[in-house]
C-alpha cells in the first residue's frame, strides 16, 4: 500500500463516477495523512456527488479548520 497510487486511483475513480470506491481510497489516505486539507476537500466533493450533503459539509468544515484560506473549500 503506497499513497501515490491510491491517490491516482481515487482521481480516476472520481472521473469515471465510481464515487463509493473513490471514497474508500480517500478514507485510507486520510488515515495515513489526517492533516492533508486537499484530501479532506476531495473526500467532501466525493460525498457531495453521492448526495451526502451533510457529511460533505462536516468534512469541509474540518478542511477549513485545517487551513482557513484553502481556496477550493471556500468555493
């Protein structure tokens, strides 16, 4: 298990709209890198695209606590 291939896999899964499987990859990555605001944002986007708005908002809030100036999360 290496982070870079998982990150690339998650990206591809998002592109082909396999959001549930991408979510699993982002969760694995966040266990390894819990302070990475980009991974938090991407997980929130993944949840949003699944229609899980409340969970996505919770993750976005955490992203902004990690980095209040993170521009993607502010959009």
